[in-house]
C-alpha cells in the first residue's frame, strides 16, 4: 500500500484529535494523550488510503483534504459510499471487530492529511473513557441509517426524486426558502452515490433549471429558487 512509505510521527496530532466529534468532548489532557499515539499520513490526489480485502486495524481521521469511500459490485461497477471531509473518520469497524478486512476502497480526492490510530491503542482509550464507545456507536448508527436510506432510494425512487432529496438534505438550517447550497461532491461522484450516470444527472439538473426550480452556479453551487416548490415537484 502506498501509505506505508509516507507514515511518520508528528507533533501536530492534537489539532487532528480536536476536530473529531468522537474526541472533542474530552478534556484537553485526555485529547493530548490520544494524540500521542497517532501518526500522520500524507496522500497525494488519486492515492489510495486502503483497498477492499486489506487488513482493517486502524482508525483514519481526515485532518485536511477529502477522501472518497466507494465499493465495487461483482460486475466492477463503482458505488460511492460517502465523501470524508476534515473531522470525519473511517475504520470504526476495526475497533469492534478484530481481524476484519476492508470491504470498501478509499481514495484521496485531493492532497490530504490523515491521522491514524491503531486499534490496540484506541481500545485502551475506550476502556479508560467509556463515553468514547458511546460516541462511536452513535456515529456508526447514523451511518447505518444513511446507508439504508441510500439503498432504499436507489431501489424505489426515480432519479429526479433522489436528486431533489439530496439537494434538500444539503440545505443548512435557517437558510430560508431560497437557499444556495454547495454540492459536497462532483456530479460524477453524485451520479455514483445516487445510482445513476453523470449524463442523467446533468440532464435532470438542466430540466430542474428549465422549470425555474434551481439555478446552476459556478464552483458546484446550486441556487434553489423555491425550496417548497422543489419539494412539491417530487410528489
């Protein structure tokens, strides 16, 4: 694996620990202790963090950059699972399942800095700070719900409904009925996530724009002209 060549110790791990919701409720001294057992990994855009089938014994925390988690079907078709941003993590299964292997692939979407904590180190902290286990279980539960929702949407809803649901989910609270959102991924990755093709995504966005429901702006921004009308369009 590529990252074996670029792992090294650094003193800047405390920042990495502090941006993660599962750790940042701890006291400073406790976070500093956890940071001592972390290593830092730098990936270039396009480099793989891990591949399906490889040993899963590490918690990976994104410090800066973006990582794309995806799986491959038996036919080789790619299905996006999620995009990890700073403060997000993956590898939580390794904490509770010794001798497990990765089922997904993880690729850096841009130059990315990642903190790594080995399972044996993390398990010591889970014993010492039981609230960590609850935080991690809460996060895993949320991911299961998201995964089930994604599977249901792909199986039942049409593509346009999936797109509208996705846009609505990315509207920040309190931003009114005519918000501007930034797509958290490229249209190619959005197509993979929603189980369709980039061409279909582009066509559906154009259709929604022609209907006066959205306006496509530069830098992955989408202006929703009337959120209520957009949501009514799904019915």
